[in-house]
């Protein structure tokens, strides 16, 4: 392989699995360099990773998003493969993902999770399957692009994706941000279904079902506001305008019949809500122009970096 490949493994207290994961990726990608970035582990994660032949990095700010941002900034390569260090992903699938990335000149290949037949559904904790399906539907409907698995931690990236991704998230919402960044710039992306296994006994997930689920949903809505401000604020305008019209309807009927305005507080409330609605509409129009300009700048920066398969970057 002529491309420089980096395998990135963010970790926190994964001493039971990290050694096997590093060895599996070294076997699957003999010419790749495997990086393990430790996020304040209190066990023997670093020792096990070093014994397996990984390059160690550290990120003191707690959270997967913080680790991912540090990895993307520190590591220089042509192709990046990112996975979790908990042994739930199939390292042997990495060459297929990289081949798809290069052959189809893609910027991201997503390893969509498919539970292994011998796992009996144990890979997903209770509530995770429903939450994952819900978030997939929300993103697909909001952004108009079908998404199979936005929360998977197993992906392959081109250099131009990694070096133009701002990585603003701090926690597990980083996968959501990764997916929506690709949708925003209309990058060529593909999904490959891969087996997903449960953690070994004694290994625990750092994901909090309810708290992290709320943060992921909030991230989706926040990014939708940033990327589609006219639709976001336009929806608020419609809601406020409809409520205002409902409140004003009986008052308007009474005024036409008697020439009197009987409920001044309701009239003031309805008028205020309609004014607020038009403020929302004006804000959406202005912010949509700003968002378009930012998107054009991001797109130009993205295009200034070589695509997968190109020998060198344009001047």
C-alpha cells in the first residue's frame, strides 16, 4: 500500500481488550501505524497497548470528542481508521473499508453495526437499539439523506475529511457531529454493514444511556439550527403565527359583530406572538445567508486538500 494509514483508538480503562484490538489491527493492516490515545485511564491500558506495539498519545480533557479532536490534530496520514478499544468491532474489515474509500474516491466509509448471529442481541444495552434507530430517523428526516448508523465508532476517513473537520463536540456526541459534517458539505460517503460484538465480561461502557442520549439529541438540533437556520426559525415562525391566529380568531369575530375588543390581554399576547414570529422569520433569512457563506468557505478548504488516490495536493 502506497498510502500512509493511521489506526486511531481512543481509550479509557480498556486494559482487558486494548492489547488484542491493537494486535488485530496490526495483523489486518501490517503497514499501518496504530495509535492509542489514552483519556485518563486508571488501569493498565497504556501498558497493554505498548506491549502490543501501539504508539501512545494522551488527552487529559475527559470525553471521546476531546480525544478525537486531539487525534485528528496530532496524527498525519493519508487515510485514517478510527475504532473503539473495547473489542466490539471487526478489525479484519479495515482493509475492505480502505479499499472502498480509495476505489470509489470517498471521504468516509461508515462501519454500520450489525449484531453478530452468535451474540443473541447482547451487544446493545437496553434502550440503545431504540435510541440508535430514533437518532437515525431524526437525522435522516431533518437533513433529507438516509442514514444507517450515525453512532457507530468504526469509520475510515480521507485526509481531507479529517483535516477540515472542526471537531467541536466533547463527548459521545462526536459521532453525530462527524456524520452531519459530511452531510453539510455533501461529501461522498458509503456504509458497509459489519458485525458488532458485545464487550467481554468485566468490561464496562462509558456511555450513559439517558444523559448522553439527551446530549446527542441536543447536538442534532443545534447543528440543524446552524446548518439549516431558515428551516429552523421558519418552523418557529409557523408555530408562533398559528398560535397567534388561534388566539385572535374569537376576538376578531367579536369585533366584527359588536365593534368591541373584549379581551385586551389576549389581544396583546396574540399581537406579541405574531411580532415574535416575524422576528424569527427575519432571523432565519439573515442567518441562512451567513450559514451559506460559511459552508462555501468550508467547501473550498475541503477541496484544497487532495482526494483519496491523488498523489499530491494541489498547490
